[in-house]
C-alpha cells in the first residue's frame, strides 16, 4: 500500500496568566483600608515612576511606568505607597505554586506573570476554559488576588488575549481562529515591533497584523531582513516558541553596579560576591535546579567612551552541579584572585549555567562519614536558612561576610 | 540399590534447601543438592559457600551412593508429581534416573566428591583463615517465635547493596546482659529491636548475613514455638532444628555506630493507628514518583495530611486527624520505607511518629512494644 501515515501534531494549548495590578492588589489585600481606593505603588518621591496602579487609579489615567509627578497630577487623591518587594516576592511564591499545580511546564516572565503549557493535559484537567476557570478560582482561594488568563495555541496569542481580557478576564482562542483573531489588531501588538520597525511598517502601508500577514515575504525580507520573515510568520499565527520552564532555562545571574568603584582586592568586593553567591544558591534551590558552571563577571572602571567599559568574564566548571551559595561564591572568589587587571571594578556579578534539575534526594543516616562529608550538613543548613528566609525575609540570616545591603542586585536576570 | 522416599517429606525438605542454591549458576555444582545416605535416611545439603543448609529425610530406602542433582529442577519435578513416592537410582557416570508414578526423568548429576564443604565443616576444620573475631563462642537460646519476630522486624531494613558489606546483614549484640538486640540499616533507615534473653551475654556484636538469616527464619516456622539455639562460633552462625541445620559465615566488617543516629529526643510526637497510616500512605504512593516514591507528610494543628504529586498523573491528598498542636511543617519520605515498617507491625496497633523538622530523622515506635525503634531519614522532595 502507498498510504502514508502522517502523524499530525495536535495544537498546543498555552496559557498566559497575569495578575491584575499585582503590587497594588497586594497592598489592598494587606491593608483593608486601601480597598476600593486608587492605590499607586512606586517611588513616593516625585522623581520615581509608577510600578503598579490599582484599577481604581487607572480610571484616572494612571499607568505603570508613568512618572510619579504625572500620576499625582492625574490622581491627586491617590494613595501613594512605596513598594514592599519582599512581600511581593513572598506572595509570588504562592502565585507560582498555583501555576505549577496545573502543569510542570511553567515559564515565569516576572513575579506575577507566566506562560503555562497545558498541552496534553485535557484529559487530566478538562477543556481549556475549564482549566482557566479553575486557575482563577484556585488563585483567588490561595492568594485572595485576581489573575487574568489568556489561552491560545501560541505564546504570543495567549499574551495578547490575557491583556485584552483584563481585569478579571479569561479568554480562549482555538487554533483555527488564530489568524482571523490577529488580523485586525494593530501591527505593534506583535512582539519585536518597536518604534523603528513600526515607522517602516507604516511607510510600507502596513498597519494591521492582517496586512502584514498578506504581504509578500520577499518584500518584507527586502525591508526588514530575516526579521521580516519572522514577523511574517508571527502575523500568520506561526509562533513555535516553546514554554521553557525555569529548570530548563539557561542561566541565573546576580550582579550589581557599585555606587563607587572598588579595588579588585578589596574586602568589600569579596563580600558583595559572597552575597551574590548566596542569593544565587537560594534561587537555584527554590527552583530545584543545580548549576555546574560558575562565571564571574567584572566591569572595569576604565571608560572606553560612550559610557562603555571593558567587561571581563572568567568561568569554571564544577565536577558536580551545585545549589550551594558558599560553593558558588568560593568559585567566584577563586576566579577573582586570578584576575590580573589593575583597574578598579565598576560592576561585579556571578552567573551560573549548565543547569540540571535536582531530583528528589533521600538523605542518609551516616552521611557525615560518607564520601562527601560536608554535603549533607551544608544541605541541611541551606534548607534551614531557606525556610527562615521564606518565613522572615531574605536578609534574616546572612553569612557574616556577606554584605547584603550593598549587594542588592541592580540586575537580576529572569 | 536406589533411594525410595515419600514425596511429601521429600518436597518439604527440598523446599528448605533449594532457597540456598546459587541462582546465577556460575559454578554448576552450587546449583546442585547433595544427597547422601546416612543411617537409613538421606541427607540433603546445599550451599552457596556463604550459607549452607542440610536436612535429613527418613525414607524407605536410602540407597548406598551419594549423588548430586540440580536443586531447582529436582524441586520442580517433585512438586509437580502426583505419586506418593519418588525413587532415585544412579545410572552410569553420574547420570540419575527419577521415577514418580509413571513419569521418568533422566538427569545429569555431578561428581558428589566435588561438592563443596558446608560453611560449618570448613570453618570447624579450620581449613580457612583463623577467625578474626577472636574466637567468639556464644549461644543464644530463645523461643523460636521470639527469634522469628526479631528477624521479621529488622531484616527488611538490610541494605540490598552487597557492596556495602557492613550493612548487608543484621547486627546482633547483647546490648546489656540478658538482652539481645538486632539492628539493621541500609543507610537511609534503621530498624532495631530488643528482647530479654536470660543469660545472653557477648562482647561486641556480629553481622549475620541477610540471605542466611532469611533461610534460618524459614526453619523457625517449622516445629512450634520451642526454644532454639543460635550458635555463634568464630566466623560462623548456625542453628539446628530437628534434623535440619543452617550455618552461615558471618559478615566481616564493622557495623556503623547506629546509636549515634537514633535521635535522643524529637520535638513532636503523634500517635496514629497503624492501619490508617498504612492505608493512607499506600493510597498516596499511587501518585508518587515511580523512582523515588516520595510522599509528603504535612502536620498542622489537629491534622496529618499525606500527599503526593505526579506531573504526569495528578495528585493525591488524604488527611488524618491527629493530636498535634505544634508548628506547621511538611516532611518528605520514601513511602516504601514507611510502608515496610508498618508491614511488620501487627494490625490494630497504635504507632507513634516522632518528628522534629523537615531535615531531621523521623522515629516510629510502638507504644505497646517499646523495645522496637525505627529511624528513617527524610527525602528532599
């Protein structure tokens, strides 16, 4: 027989879940007096920007990333509060665990937003809209907060849907309607279409995603290069990017730019690296991954002009992957000792990669005398520290040498 | 003249000896049972060089020649036969003919002179290296049922990993004069039981290999609850019951300092019904990871919640009411480690579960039998 059996891949089912006005809602949750009032989270000084605005505040036109000054003008009766990052991080753990209760394939985008791959879970959890409803219900039960959910066959469509559904929304789009749904939307809704590209698009007479989808790929390629072909695919609903859960991501990093440049040999620099190592260890353990490679990154205080500085990296791979902050910072410090550059240091950071998922681990009775005598003690110490950090905040207990306040990272890659 | 033996008695004896023969069969003779005429009976012997068992069966005719036969095949033949008698006759060149009713089997035996000595014989003859244990010579005389109970409550915790030779058996010592203690551990959990045995005393302890102890245990089920005597002689442990004797080489090695890993005190203790806990963990285990069998035990005011999650299958939770008023916390365990110990605790018994925090060992005890202690390390889930 000539019949060819074709195995068609079933459409993916991807949810994008995004907490409604996360920081502001947490403030209203913790302080009942704020409920129903326009709450604006952000720097209270007029130099800051709004990081989150409750829906009551949004009615006045207040938006995230708006300068606080402007927000005050728009909403003079608003309650302006400084953010409490520790608290948001704490709530985000519950948020995350709710997402993870629906699928192990959760790709967090920030504290309050994630992609969740629900493909193949229909039999377990039911049809997508039921899953969405269950997710919203469970989120409200567990956190008291509201999440909006978009479910679609692609990441991009799911994100657009959750945005459109806000507040307190739930939208689902079947695979067969993706291009139809995208067509009337303005072309800037596509990921990667920034101001410059948009201008060029408009010049080429492309205003909607549908118009982009109908354009000749060759023409797009001429205008935008290979990026044009990518945009054409996105416009046609083709977005094969998978949901990549934390434990499959490539790396973790913590770095900070110092208020003043530091000597390479200074104790202060070492303390900062120790604090970064601790923070990385905590993040690895919380995500249940271990890293094999540690990279030290330094930016030297030797201006190259145009605000640029030379960046130097040094890496070392461990025999066994680790999630221990001490081991990570020890490697970073050993790498630092090998740096010969005379310059002062402007920025220091540690990145870890080559990640492996931590498997459940049976602890041993006689481990203190086993092959790796310190492992289990350290592991137990870390576990105890993690539970303290969870209960009382990250800086409850730190290593004597770590200077957490100075090492507050100016950048955390996520 | 051949052997004529009652099928029933023969089968019973064969089932005792065939557990010992070497399964891997790298040395053919170790897969065989030696059959010798002894004073009008036949004597069956099997050994894997570490453990040996011999037993005598009365018979109509004991023959006049020793012979060997593949133990497993012989056992199967006798088990499947319906006739009341089995006759065995040597043919030429170690060939042997078996007759049961109208069925005939012709089997190749091996030269009985190549059959290895029992561990007991070789040790007693001193053909092996001199005993390193300074010539221990102790006997433990104890009711068969009590010894069986001690073995049952410990042997399951022995390490299956033969490379960890010092954990590959049950440790026996006189923890105090007149008190016998058995301890077994695989490095993740530990099971320990004490029993009063008047007059029992010894310096230090011995490690009795798992396989030999298991074979010895089978013997204890035969012949009521009379007293038996376990002999410890140099490198050897042996026990004789009626016409059957099991002997085994003791494990050379230092048993780890088990006392150091038994928590002196735990922060919390809850009492649960053995049956309820067993059933709840069995149900939770259904959804636990197939490789790690992890289940979570979460304590909160008045409740113990047992749960498991499987990303592929789903999740399971079950809550038991318990008398608890401490901090909320959750601890992971390998479900098998809990199920196995509950399996050797009699039904309708209360058990206490002692815990301190998520990284410290859990302790299981039986309020009605305080001589039993089980320690289990948690699993980081």
